[in-house]
C-alpha cells in the first residue's frame, strides 16, 4: 500500500504548488490592472469640483432666449388679433342675420346655422393649429437652448476642470441645497452672449 501513497503525495504536492503559483500570478496581475485603472482615472488626479448653472437666470439674461421669447409673444399677438378679427366678422354676420327678424324663412335659418357652425369650427381648427405651431417651435427652442448650453459648457470646462456641473431651476429643482460660491451662471451667461453675438454677425 505504501508504494501507492508516496506517488500520491508527490502528485498532491505538485498540484498545491501549481495552485499557489497561479494564485500569486493572477493576484499580481489584478493588482497591476487595478493600479492602472486608478492611474488612468482623471477624477483620481484632481480634487472633486462641482458647480451649478441657474437656468432661470439664463432665460432672463441670455440674448438668444430673450429674442426667441419676444418673437413668440409677437406671433401670439398676431395670431390672437387675426383670430379675434375673424370671430368678430362671423359674429357680425350672425347679428346682421338676426336683425332681419320675422322675414327669415325656416330654410334660410337652417342654412345660416349650418354655415355659422362650419365657420366657427374652421376658426377653432385655425386656433388649435396656430397654438400647435407655436408650441412646437417652443419645444425646438428649448432643445436648441439646451444644446447651446451643453456645447458651451464642454468648451468652458476644458479650462475650469469641474467634475460635475448641475442645472438648477425653480420649476424643476433636484438640488436640496446650493452654495452660491459654486454658481457659475454669470460666467456662462456672458460666454453664451458673446458666442451668440459672434454667430449673429456671421449671418
């Protein structure tokens, strides 16, 4: 029986030695990879820096946004004036028809009511169409505003090195607390207005 025990012990010893060798080899490799990841991680190379941008202030002071809002207000005023004028015209026709009094026949009354209903429905369709157009343009403007801010901040942050830049708005607020020392909005507004002014000159 002893002649089988000795070879078995030798095999087990070799197996254990091989396992130890593999363990230390992969442990060393894992340490090397971990060190490289930490070395390559840009956050580990600098202190954590954060800032925030007040979107309400941008909407109040950014020339691009203010001009867009002024355009929207003008379009809305024109639309309201046109719709009100069309309504007054239809209403005048109705008043004129009613003033005919007893001379109105049953057929004329039915025809007028049908035509009046058609005109009012067309007017309502016009109103909805104008509102949808203005709303659609408003969504596009907000997307363009977000794009302009993002593009500016990417360039801005190359020389400022913030780890995170948050957005703040009184309407949608995810920041429970904010220290105004981290408010970079004035710089962002100035930069955006300079970039917008240059873009307008090129047109």
